[in-house]
C-alpha cells in the first residue's frame, strides 16, 4: 500500500459474510506442527494451498507468473512484465483465520518493475482479516483487509517496517479511532537484501500485535470495516451492519518491487 502519510483517509477490512474462503489450490497432506506449535502454510516446493489474484485478471490466472515457488521461497517476480501498469497482486491462502500468530521471513531483491509507483519501491505486505478472494472485483487493487506493511530501507534515512495500513478499514489505538491510511511502527530500518522476520499476533477483533525480529513494534485493537469505503460498505451490509473484523483471509502482496518469502507459518490460538 502507499507509504504512510499523515491525515490520509483510511481504507481496510473484510466481512464476516463474504470472508469465507473455499479450499483453493491443490489438495495436499495436512501440514504438521513443529515443537512450537507452528504449521507451515508454504511447503517450500510449490504454491499448493495458495491462489493468485492479479488486478484485471481472473482469480487464479497470473499470466506473467508474478508469484512462483523457486529454490524454497515464494518469489514476487516481474521478469515477464514489460511494465507494471498498476497490476497489484495478492496471493491468497485457502483458509481464513481469526486467532493466531503468523510468522513470515521476507526480503526485498532486485529492481522495481518499470512504471511501478514511487511509493511502492521496496514495499510489500501481509493482508489479514481480508475479504475472500472470490469477492474481489476484477479491477479491485487491494482486498478490503488490514495490512501488515513490509518496507525495505532506501539507504537514505529511517524507514520503519511492520507498519499498519488500511484498505477499506480502520483501527483503534490508544482508545482513538484512526482513519489515517497508514500508521508507522517503531521498528528499525533494514537496508539491503537482508532477511527479516515479521510476526503478526491476532486475537480476533480484540488485539493485534506486530513484531519485527522478535521485538514488539506496534499494537492496536478493534480492526473494523470503514463504512465510507464503497467495497467495505457492501461487506458491512452483507454482515447485517457489523463493523468489527473477527477473522478473514491472509494474502501476500505484489506491489511492483520483487521480494521473497522464505517462511510462512501459523500457530492457531484459542479464542
């Protein structure tokens, strides 16, 4: 999503009625939990369980292979793009979740796609509490969701990662409803192609915690749909007026800069 800017209107969320996601992708053996209770959502070999949605393309199409599994990582790749043309992409996992810890290892690589927006340089994200992949409009740029924003340093000053952005949603922080589009975390800056561990702890609509390399960098509560956003308004209507987000889809972003996800794993928590 665009870089954090003060006084910018918010956009985020998903809907309890349209968030249900049928099993997408190929069937596979049930992943097993490790000693910490985490289960791998990416098997390290292929995109089983994941389905791409590229703007202006049908669900599952991804004609230029934006998302692919190579050498044990999920790549966001633009080798086949002549130019980006705002073809924002998201790779959706087949299930929805509400209470969990998601752990992802990521890094930025290479150069940005031709004519990618300036704010999207070394910019990606993890979308959660999102609407279903099937409910996205063909030309919709971002799913209604909350975004755990991932930013790489530009080699010229501080640039926090692990931020919060809001396509069609709002959140509450320090008992105040925030409708600004993005809120910065207090993380360090990570220049170069270094691997960073992003951890997202979600307790339904009660609390959300962002961690970077094990350190808490942001906390907020009451993730909710923004009634001023047209797509979110449809989800609110389908949910009989409910704003708070209790669960939803998880997806990885493609915003025009190549990046890699080496590990994507989840630990489901009790409510």
